[in-house]
C-alpha cells in the first residue's frame, strides 16, 4: 500500500467537526475530505447547508444550539476527535461555548481565522456607537453590518448628521431589525453579499443610486469585507470598519486552509505514533 493510501487510511480514524457557514466552510470541508479525514459540518441555517450539497459528510447538522448543554450533548453524541471553529469572527457566543465545551470534553479545538484586509486605523470603529463622533454631516451612509447592530448604528449615524441607508440579508429577522432601526422602502436593500451576475455589481449599483459617500462594514476578513474594501477603493468611497473582536485566548489558530490541513495531519500522525496516546 502506498504511503499516501496509508496516510489517508490513518486519517479516516480522525473525525473532524467543522462549525462554519457559507464563507470558508465549504472549501475547508472539501480540503479535509480530500485529505482523507472523516468530516461533519454544523451550520445555523438551511440556506447555509446548501453550500455542502454533494459532499460525502458523516453528518450535516442544521440549526443553532439553544444552550451550551445542548452543544455539549451533541459533541458527545457524534463522536468527533477534533473540532474546527470557522464561524464568523463576530459570532462570539458560539466561539466561547466551543472553547468551554471542548475543554471540558478534552477535545482539540482549532480556530480558523479569516485573513485581514488592508484598513486605515483611523477608520476602525471599536463600537457602532462611535459613529456619533465621526464627521458625517451631510454624508450619505450605507450600513452593511449585522442586523442586530442596525438600530444602534443608524441612531449614531443620524446623530452625526448622516443620511442613512442599509443593506441586509433576505431573512425575516434582518428585515425586522431594519424596521426597528427606521429603515425601509428606498432606504433599504435586501440582498446577499456578492449576489448577481458579477460579484459586487449590485452593491456598486446601490452606491451609485443612493450617491453613497461612506460605507460601514465589519472587519470580518470574509468575502463581504473584501468586496467593500475593493468597491471603496474603486469608487472613492470612505470605508469605516467595525473592529474585529480579539481572538479567544488559549485556542490554537490557523490562517489558511493549507495550514489547517497540516495542523490536523500533524495531530493525527502524532496521536498515531506517540506512546502517550495509547499507540
């Protein structure tokens, strides 16, 4: 048997559970499957689960966990050997719960950190409420932040004198939060980031239609972050970014799919040969 086949056979004893969405999640799952790992995936929504169609996953869990106890029970039930947290950088609750549960169950946890995009430190916001102190009088501002932050962001921007518009995801919750923020009709666009025939085309059209001078997005490191970074440079729009939360302490982090695969392969090989692992 070749070294590659032996390597993959050994990996098949390793069951990796990936918590993710539609961003890097599918590419992570495909890479791990190609490396010979058993892979399961957990996503929050049915829409996110469609990105994994056709993959030979052990399990695809759809839905949020209502409590840390339910998350703990799930991890124990599926029999995973390693967990990958590739959730959104601003999804602080699930990341903290994963750290706690994995520690209690002695499960290795790896955090997949999205790359940073170039940003002017002067345009980073610690909180959306900081918009109130920005020079926005007479500006036309587009909010592209999480739905739950819309109300606070819109209120702060209006205090700064801006005319506010928003782009939200096509979900009932997002549209409800937009309404609570006083955003509807011509002030609101409902679409998925990067949708349309050409990535960024709809966002660019919105900016032209509304004559946008400033955009606020999150420093997520994902596709939406990159899209707004590119559009702002191309169309001379001032880009404000809500600063990414600091990574959790005591959790190993990787910054690329290749690095993640090497890390997992190294852990598998080490476990298979280290006498302290019962080999």
